RNA sequence: GCAGGGGUAGCCAAGCAUGGCCAACGGCGCAGGCUUCAGGAGCCUGUCCUGUAGAGGUUCAAGGGUUCGAAUCCCUUCCCCUGCACCA
């Protein structure tokens, strides 16, 4: 009797996969549904967090299949780029964590040896993903279409894509600045730190380098993020303990730190060292001229100046820069700060004020000074106005003047740009990463106004979940600029057709790929060879251009026409600003409008305690096979679908998953118990159960249509069993209705927990796969408002009884229920019809049988009118349904007696009651009988 | 900086785009009872405060406002989080 989930999972997976029920074949005339998830990058073992999105996709595709769609649900692997290379590198250098993890997962030494090769890493993990994750979760992915992005066929496809981008004039060349290791070449700077050992959070900042001319003609290049403060410069800062060097830049002599020279070499074309070295302290006391402002200022000693940051030369704006303020104070120099910015909340010298406030005493108190600098920077940037000291820019807002001044200074040859990381970045090899200028980098021109505009228009027509993201998308498309699309270096991918030895970057080769799933089937089956797949081939199958050279081309073309476009592309929130926009734009740019994607579904993450994204580096991620073993697949699937909305991050909580495991087995037990039930039909109870079920099926269909899996699962896994339990509790025992409801219920369960569903399906004596049955549809004929209102009435009465028992602590012996007098019901009816309050009162008061109730009537009518105004239309509806409360409650008397352990339950009409010592009967109202307990 | 998300009872987490069915779904935890004499099993009840009659009171980051009525709409403030391009 116990639910053996392990056996059940195995049994049904074997059957499904043997019958290949996942395989999608074109059926002309049958409506199709194409869903896929953003294929995972190959970066090692996945964890329970990854399964969330995959599971959503499987549930949706199973649902659509049951709704009569011909479903295409393919999957593949994104092998391009760095992750698998990074993984192989880790194996090669014997990274202990990596080796331990591999061994824990049962890898022998031979396999580990093999994994030093990135291509082997891809092969190995592709298999893990398919066998240990996807099939293990019962996903009905079309396994005949598996593909990865470094296969020959895929590369042909990408090559074609870039030929087309070029034809559309969407490939352009321009200067670019990228992270670069002097030893290893190009590196990626990102949070996963595949290439680097430090600095994953670093951003590339643009410093403006202002050229201060000294008396001997050499320049001091001061780097700043705030070029507008040039008007407030009072002096220069040089670190006296640092040795500076002289270099020649475009014929000018510059003096900067030696560290700066190294960096500038990678960014400027014309640069060389003159060999002259100058100690910092030898520069002190000399003068230089502020560019544009043409003011002579002295060079002072600033020990806070870091030769590693930018040029190692700093201009001093004490009025508005906390560092400068403190350093100036410490220097003891007799220099008056120059105020140049007016900002709300501060006086003449904001920097001075904040140093005072925060109690900053020394220029080496970096922590506080950084904080102070940030505060002042933000405050002045947003609310600051340049004052009369600022020449032509006086009166402008900082946020507007900043770029203007920068451009002007550059145009006049007084300044230039230098790029620098916001923090130190160290390569895996130990070298400091620099920023390198690439003069002729290739870009995909996503900034193209026409492409952007059409993409925005198309997004309007798409089904995008959640709604918020749909609203966000046009802004993202506007913001999305040109993207560098190739890179030279050791990583996997397709060679760029217009530059030998350069590889297409991994985002750019994963935009149009869903269409390749249609081709990959033919490649996998050997029906077409990658070598055949040239420009002509893809032009024909994707664009319908030219002629088919072979019959199979026609076949593929028909499949493309049938399956495309994608109905849902499902992916994690990390794809919101990069992958999804380029997915849309590439389709819009290269394919005809009828192939543009129809929908996107974004889900959030499973996080660890403390809201951290689960990552292997942080440890503690639960391996998938272990979790499956422990909780069972169906429990996990239900957990993903039901524990929270897809659009929030969820903390992985093993306890919670365990609860779903219990839920699964309790459903199983319940079905078994229900199968034992036999007895008479009651009439009312069966009508009620059918009605409630029909209503829920209607809701569930509505939820599923908008992919609201959570609310659908709630109805299916919680509300329906509650109804069934209530039916039994009420004494229902009609086997026919139970079998009828079970059959529907099991179908509803199927997309979410398919193994359980199949097992139950078999248990109730059905043949075939429930996975291939039709999803239950709303049947209006089962709706019986009367029976539902009656059952609600009973529940309400029981609630009231409970409340009374609780408050009074009475142990009920005899329970009296007094149903509403007829005239009160009449009041409801007439008011609901819209009759005037006054008329109703007048009418009733004049009636003979009510003549002694004048006061009560007018009060009651008034209150009721007020009450009805507050009710929703659904609630009002309940009062319109006519039921016989007296008869119904009499029938329930035994049930109530049993539930409350009373000796007797007496139901009477308030008009004719024989026993009412507490005068309770006067409180009776329609659908709210008065109660007396003793 | 640019773009976006969020703050709900002890905890997690619904609801908030269509204000009233909301003291606020569900779960965890906690308390009591039942069942089971086997397990991290199952079932019922309670869990903001007050209350010996089905009720009332105070809540949904903070402070204002709109409204007969606001967790839900508007404004202000505070605090968290995410993405930002050779990372997928």
C-alpha cells in the first residue's frame, strides 16, 4: 500500500521512453506548440536550483499535450565560451574541490583524465544532464533532437547566421576596450571568476585625464571621474614616496606613476618611455596650470594618492572632494578652497561639512572617506548646480554639465579618456588584468534604430510572463547597445566568417538556435550531413529562398514551416537583460515575421539560506541525484510548481520539500481508501461534489492557460482532496461518483506529478498512459448552485457553532437552530431586485401577519440594504438561489450532532419555534440561522 | 550612473495591474487532542489582542493623501536586492 516512489518512477519512465511518447512529429492540420528552455551552459554538475525552470517547461508541455496540441519540447547544451574550458583547466591543475566533486559523483580516474579536454567535458556533462537530470525527472523532452553548440552542424548554422547579419548590415567594426591579461590574453571579468582569481565585481570606469601643464612643458595627467570640478582645483596631489616616470604620448611629455604607464600602453597607440624618472617629493612645490581655467596651482604632497589607481596623479578640489579637503587640512598649506557647486542641504564646502559630520580626521581613513565621497558625489550629481565660478557652464546642473565639459575638454585637446577597473583584477596566472584597446573589434549592431523599433513593436504582441517583464522589455531593447561579438583566445565556439582565428562570442551564437532544433533531428538521424549544410541549404529551409537540392531539404522546410515560431522560450531571470533581448532581435532581424517568437517565460531562482544564489563555489548546493533519491521526483516537481510564484526567489528548504513528499504519499493513500468506499448515493452530496469539481476544473483551466502553475497546483493538490475528504466526512459513499471524480482528478494531477498520476491511473483500472489523455474541460451541466449554497450554509453554521463553543466553553448537549422567518427572506429578495427601501418597509408593515413587528422590520430592512450594498456580485448571487434551509438543516442534524458530540440537534423555523429560552430566534436571517446551545 | 525588483503576522510566502468577499491562501514552527503501539508518517483543532454567544479592537516598512471604504491607488522618506555586454 505504501507509495514506493522509486519503483514507480522507474517503471513509468521506462514505459514512456520505450514508447517514445516524447517524440514530436509533424502532423499537418494539428495545432502545434513549441516550447523550450534556455539551454544550459556546460559548467559542471547542476544543482536543484536549475531544475526549477526545466520542471516548469515540462509541466507546461505536458499540459499542452493533454490539451490536444502537437508539442515540440526539445533541448540542447550551450557548450560555447569559457565554462567547459574553465572546468577542464580546473581538472588539469588538479583543483581539489573539482576533483573531490567528481569523485563523489562516481568518476573514476580514467574519466577524470579525459576531462582535461574541454570537448570531453561537454560530452561528459551532456550525458549527465540527459540521463541523471532530465530523464530522471521524467521530462518528455524530444530526445531525438539533442544538440550542442560546438557540433559541426551547429557551427554551420551559426556561420550562416553571421553571413545573414552581415548582409543586413548589422555587423560593424569599431574601437573597443576589453579586459586583457598580458600573459594569457583576453579574459572574462565576471562574478563566476572563471578566468580570474580576484576582482569579479570590477566594472570598467572611464576616467577623464586632464592635462596640467608644468612650467617645463611637461604635463601632469590628473585622472578624475568628475571633470566638472575642474573649476574648483586649488592644487595637485603627488605621492612623495612614489617614483614617477616620464613618458611621451602623441608627442607630449607626461609624468605619471610607473603602474599607470603599463596600463596606458594597452590603451594608447603612440606611447613610449623617455627613461626619465622623478621622485614624487622632487615635484613638490612646483606649479602647474589648470587647463581651461588657466590658473596656476601648486603641487602638494598627498600620501593618500595610490600609484595603482589611474595615473597616480590627482587634482585637488577641496571644496567638493572629502579626500582633498582632509589632505589639504593636513598639509597645512595656506590655500582657500574654491566653491563651485550649490547643492541643497550643504553650504559652501560640502566636503568639509561631511568630514566634520563623520568625524574624519586623516587622509588615510579610507573607509570613511570613500563613504563620504560617495555621498557627496551622488548628492551633487543629482541636485548640484554649477555656480558663477564655472565660466560658460555656470547655472547648469551637474548631471547635464558633466558630459558636456568632458567633451569640450577632449575637443580642445586638454583632456583624454583612460579606462580603469573599479577594483583590482588578478588573472588566474597571477598577473594583473589590464584593459586593452581593440581598434577594429566586430560588433552586432543592436543599436540599429529600425531593428530596435520593430523589435519593440513585436514585443507588444508577445505573451510575456511575468507582465512586469513585458513592460520592461521595450526599455531594455532601447538600452541594449552594440555587442562585441568575437574574441580571439582559447574558448569554444564557431569561427567568425570574416576574420580567421577569431571565435564568435557565446551570447551571440545562442540567439536564433531554437530553429536549429528542427534541423538537428535530421542531423542526428543521419538524414543530412553537416557538410551539406551550406548557405544555400539554410537559405532554403529557413527563408524559402532558392531551390531544394534534395528531397530531404523539402522535408526539413516543411518541418520548419510547421513548427516555427517558438511559442515559449523559458529561462531564468539572469536572461532578462541579455539573452531574451537578443533572442528577439535576431529573429526580427533575420527571419520573416511569421517566424518571430510568440512568448517568453521568465522564472526566478532557488537560492540558499540568506538569499545567495546557489553556486558550487559557495558550497552546500544539493546534488540532484541525491535530492531525487531523498524526496522523489514528483515531490520535487510539486515543490517547484507550488511552493511559490515563479516570479520570486525561493530559498531551498529541505524540510519544505519533505512536506511535499508527504503530500504525494497521502494522496496515494487517499486514492486507495476511496477505492474501498461503497454504499448508497445520497443525491445532494454527489451533486455538490460534481458541482464543486466542475467549478475547480474551470478555474484550473483558466490558470493553466496563463501558466499560473502555482494556483492551478493549489486547486489540484489541496482543494480537490479537501472536497473529497469533506464528501467522505459528510457520509458520502457513492462509488460511481468517486470513480468519476478520481478519473478527472488523476488527469489534472498528471502534468505536475506524472509518475504518481500514471500509477493511480493504473490502480483505478485504466489502460494506457494518462499522460496522453485529454485534460478535463469545464462541464457546465454539473454546476448546481443550490447544492453548493446548501453546503456552504452548513459550513458557516458549523463555524458559528465552533466559535460559540470556543468562547463560552460550553459542552453542547442540545443545539437549536432557528432558520430565518419568511418575511426576512422576502426583504432580501425584494432589495436584490432593486426595490426602494421605503417601499419594502411600507409594504411589509401593512401586512396583517407582521403588524406587531413594525420597528423590527424597518430596522432590518435598513440594515440589510446597507449590507447588500457592501456585497460583491458573487455574494449577492447566493441570496438569489432559493433553497429550503429548514429542510436542508434538518437533514444535516445527525451530522452536526456527531461533529459536536451533542445529544440532540433541533432545527426549527424562527417563526414557529417551540423552545427559545434565550430569545435567540430573532437573530435568524437568510443563510444565517440563529443558534442556541445548552 | 543606467535599468528593474522588493519590504505582509515567529519564519518562509500568497494577495497587491480589476480598492470592499482580508485578520489577510498555503507551508514551517509552536500548543492541544485523536489515530498509530514502525519511522523526519497520518488526522483534527488552535496560534495578532480582547471576549462565558457566533463579536469587537489594532495590523500588512514609516509618514502623509485620495475614498463611504486601502496591504491594495497617489506622494514623501528609510532600508534591502538584481542585471549591465566578450559571463552564460
